[in-house]
C-alpha cells in the first residue's frame, strides 16, 4: 500500500488512527499495540503475501536471537561475540540472497561464461531497511543497551508501518519508550503531523512525479544505446537529482507525519542536503539515519579513526563502497559508492591540509559538492555502466546539443526548484518539528493570525492538488533499494 494512494489516505490511515487511540483511551494499552502491529502487517502484506511470510519468519528468528544476545551480552566473552557474529551473518545472508544473488550469478556468467540458468530471485519490499534495523537491535542487545525484550513490543518496533518500507532506520530506544510514554496527540501535534504529511505528499506527487517525465526519457534513451546530447544530458541529470530529492524527502516526511499521529517522533532523514558545502556535510544532511548506521555499525567497528590516518581513510572508503552496494546490486552502485568514498577522503585531506577556511571557500565548496552529487546520481539512475557513460558523455558535450522541444519547460522548472532547495526553509523549519521534545507553540507576533491563515490555505491547496493527482500513482524510488 502506498502512502500516496486513496486506499491509504481515505481508509487505512484514519481507521488505524481511530482504532489505536480508542483502545488507548479505554486503557487497553496492549490492545492498542496489537492493533497497530496487526495494521502494519496488513500494510506490508498488501504488497505480497510471500513477502509477509518472510517478514514474519525473520521476526520470529530475530526475536529469539535478540533474547539470546541479551542473555549472553552480560558475559562479554568470546562466546557472546561469536553468537553476535553468527546472528549478524544470518541476517546478512538472507539479505545477500534476496538482494545480490541475481547480480552475482550475472557477474559470474559474464566473467566465466558459465551460462547458468536460475529463476530470478524477487527482492522483498523494504528488506534492506528492516534488516539493518534488526541488526542494530542485535548489536544494542549484545552491548547491554536493551535489558529486556517483549515480543509484542519487538513486533511493533520492526513493523511500525510509517518506517517499515523505506526508513528512517530507527533504534529500539528511539521508538518504544515513546509508545510507553503515551505522549498525548494534542490538537497542535495533530496539526503539525498533518502539515508534515501534506508537504511530503505534495513533494512526491506534484514535484517528484512531474520531474520523472523529464528524467526518465533521457536515461531510457541511454539504456537503449542512443547518444545523449549536451542539453538533454544536463536536463536529465538535474531532473533526476531533484526527482530523487523530492521523492525520498517526501516519503520521509510522510513517514514522520504518519508516525506523529500515533505520538511517535521519528528521527530526521533530511536537512536540506543540497545546501551542503562539502561531501562531509552532504552525508550529515542526506539519508541521515543510514549515515548514522554506517558510522556506528560499520565504520567504527572497522576501526574508525583509531589506527592512524591511512587506516582511517581506508575505513571511510570501504564504508562508502559497502554503502553503495547496499543501495543496489549493480556495478553502477559500486562505482557510486567508490565515488563518494573518494570524495570523502579528499574532503578530509583538504581539511587537514588547510589551516583555516579560505575566502569564498563555502561558495566554491557548495558548487563542487553539488556537481559531484549530480554526477554521482547519473550512476545511481542509469540502467548499467554503458548507459551511465552515454549520459555523462552527453553532459560533457561529446554528442552535440540535441535539444528537445520540452527542454525549455524542463529547464524553467529545474531552475525554480533548484532555487527552492537552495534558498527556501525546509519542512522542519516551516513546521517546527523536532525529533525529541513536545510541540512548542511559535512565539506570537503582530501578524501571527494572518500568517497562520496563509499557511493553512497553502497547505490546503497543496493537499488538494496532490490528492486530485493520486490517480497517477507511482512507487517511491527508494522502494527498489
């Protein structure tokens, strides 16, 4: 079930909201949890009953493993560390089979000409996200951060529908205490939740899906082996850069808004990443919960910066390489990870070399960072390396101009939206959302009433426009990862 669908907005979300809060108000706390967990399983099973069966099996196995980690964690001996390694290996093995089996077989066939024939393995929706979430919990249980684990709490933590499919990747300690705290969903919180959800919906339906009309034909042509011109190449690359931003940002905001309806404040996943003046800053702003996971559960265990600069840079590069492979099973994602790993290493080297910021460094850094990100997104979007090469060659002017009649309209839309992402406040700045803490009423001003009315009208128009466009439903881009 998609967030951007009539079934979700008109039936699933209001029904789940009503049942959860009615049970909670009646004092049936466990019943409210069970109802929300059941609704989340229905939400996931809407896509595939086979996927739901796999998710249920993984929940059962990982619950047993997590309880095992809690019992062994206090010992902190070789046996407990081996148990943790086996538990992580199990989850990575399941993820590897479903996500990378087809890729490895195709690669082996190309290299060795083995001509193996296997049925294509179907990637279960959201497996990358909920696998990382379960691994994080296993590590936290082993480290003693989780002292006890209730089965219903665990199920709700894993399947809570706002973050089940595409994140954000959350910790048990971030979500479950909020459920138990029974934070009231006041009128102000409800208004904030609906505002955030509406902004995310508008970004997905009105902006990301519109940009797809300009990005898709360019990359499809490159995938068919056609040459891409200079104008088309940049139009396609910039359109996809903005499409991906508004698509994933829209999903993350709809997830935050939906979770807030149940009194849960999810962590932020975006903080105006295209305003970043360096690749280091970009990864602190883009997909923030994935960056946190890679840092805490990959970069630091690899050694982090504890073994000298050369080892630090190697750990950083390997982390981004694996982060690229996490996004997708293909050489384009491997090279994309290497590109960002190399840029991060270069960024750290530059910061270590120069003693103080140079005049105009932030402006130059922002331009270089955005250019590197755009070039990287070409690899992210292209069907294969050949297609990526054609788009990049076109952007370099290797195939002439080859402009299309729609390029002027696309260029105007891209220019406007670039100004928005570079200059306009983001959703958390507009709504006052904070991952932690209660809702705070903004300070009153002489024009507070007029400004509140204007915001309400703008949100109403945004919702109406998006709602009326839901007949052209499209999946979120990060569902494929």
